[in-house]
C-alpha cells in the first residue's frame, strides 16, 4: 500500500494544478480493493493492455485494407503512436501521464474491421454506430474479466476520455483533451507516410501552405505540432493549438480526406465492405444459434440485434475474411 500512496502523494507535489489527480478521481462503477503498488489510473492502463480487444487491434485496418507490406500502420501501431505523442505533451505540461496513457491506449478499442468503411457500414445497418461509443461499450460491458461485473471497471476519467476522443463530447480533463488532439496529430502524419509508401501521394502533393507552416517531413510536422500544443496550453485550463497551426492542421486533414480517405484508388475496395458486413448482419440475425456458439454464451433476445453488431464490430480484418469464406463460399469436397 505504501508504494501506491507515495505515487499519489508525488502527484500532489509535482503535477500542475490543472492535472487530474488520481486521489480525486470520481472512481469506478463497482467498488474494489485498491492495489498495493499501482494507482487506479495505472491499473486502468494495465487492464486495457491485457484485454482481448486491445490485442485484436494488431489485425485491424488503419487506412489500407490488408496492405502488402510489413511497414504500414495498423490500428494497434496507431494507438501506440497516439500514446507516445500524448505522453510527451502531458509530461511537458506536468499533467497526469498515467491517465493520459490509459485513455490513449483505450481510445480505439471499438473500431470495426476495415477501418472507417466498416464503421460507416454498421451505422447504415444498425442506424447508429460510432467507434468512440463502441470503445466505451467494450470497456464497460463487452470485456468480461470477472463474474462479479461486466467490463473492465475503469475509472470515470478514463471512460470519459475514451468517449470524448472524438465527437461532440469534449473531455473535461486536460489529459483527455490531449488525447483528443494528439490522435489527430498522429494519424494525419503517419497516414501521409503510408500514402507515400503506397504510391498514392508524393511529398510535393502536400498543400504549399501546410508545408510552410508545419514542415516538410513527418518529424518536422509532429515536432512543431507538439511544441505548439505545449506552448499555447501551458498555464491554461484547456489544451489548444495556436490559430495558424490549427488552420494548417485542418487544411491538411481536408486534403487527406479528398486525396486518401475518400478519393484514392486504394479506397475502391471499401465499396465491398458494406456488402460483406451486411451479409454477416443478416446471417447472424437469422441464425442466433451460430452467434451464441461463437460467443460461448446465451444472448438476451431483447439485446440480440445489438449483440450481432458487437460481434461484427469486434472482428479483425483477417477474421472477417475467413468468416466470409466459411459462411458464404463453397468448399471443395473431401471424402471422409
């Protein structure tokens, strides 16, 4: 117990008054005994890293579906980059690194197979689906580490940060706000690198104004964005960029949406994603016994449609392709 208490006391001594102190956390949904060594935020980080949904991120699309090559980002490597950039900002501002890291590592746990194309497909099929809301559902309900409760039983601040990393609900903690911005810092820059590697872009294609403000290389751009965040957030109760850097960042994001996320040749394969996920959706709705067999437990009939969406959203790209072959493609005959 001494080690945890010492860590809690050090936060009071060294962190900024704008930091979220673990001793002032709003706590967990279910009461549980404190760890003797780790603080609550450190335990949350560890629970996320050890959960099944985190491991599945290694086989989920970031931008390119099943790319040929070992150096393209996956949803897992994206998550690690977000955590690294976010911790750098949190450390410089004397904010809570443990909380920041936990939010960053958990922010994309609810992402679908096939990236944002999968997310759009499930939204059309179900009527409402956002990956940040699904990430929260994963940690609150779908992960089942103990029979005493469902979910990982994370602290309020981590759950709020996961939900608020995108969408209309901005986190109330500075640590959550860091992840919200650093998520964009990470994906804009590594998606440029992957797009150049994939032959969709060259460095000369980037808008001139963006290069003039942010820099030519990935290292220059991330370095400038991070320093700008630190300088313009220091001593304030909000994480923010300067207006010129924010405008250039928004311009870069709009450029990538037009040239990579929507308008590139590599995205043509995503037109097939809706039909694949629709086939799964209709099959499992009409064959509940197969879904329950896969899940290993009964599903409440009132929650069955949501259970189908949860199952599809949890698939990796490779698992979805294998499931497509298993369910819908004929196999060659083999005599027993």
